[in-house]
C-alpha cells in the first residue's frame, strides 16, 4: 500500500506557512516609534493573541496609527467602550510585564 502525500503538506511546502495576520504585531512593526523592533513587536503580538479577541486586536492596532483614538475610547461613557478599555488595559499590563 502506497502512502499518499497529504494535500495540506503539499500546499504548505508550495505556498509556505500561513501569514500571521496579527494586526497588533503588524501595526507595531509599521509604527514610527523608536523603541519598536521585530522582537518587541513579536512579543506584543503574542500577548495580544493570548489576551484579546480578533475584534479587540483590530481596535488596538488602530491606536498605533491614531493615539488620540485611544484617549477617546478611554474617556467614552459607552459600556461597550468601557468593557473594551478594561480588556485593553489588561493586555497592556501583560505586554509590559512580559515584553519589557
């Protein structure tokens, strides 16, 4: 009996590994902050992946481009924004402790 080459493995070897679509890590790498580097952004992206939902990661990534948006979110009285800010604050604390 011949072993078949798994289709997934054939595609993986042809195309390569799937791109990590982590929006926080991408935003960090693209930012103009002097402290941003691949190692730090990878760490921050890993913490984001572990602590935030996809939706929250997209929202957090916007803060790299527009920091004023973060302040608006923090000051918002909307319960949805307050809930996001709580999750974002926890992410920030975890990233600071793990990536410093």
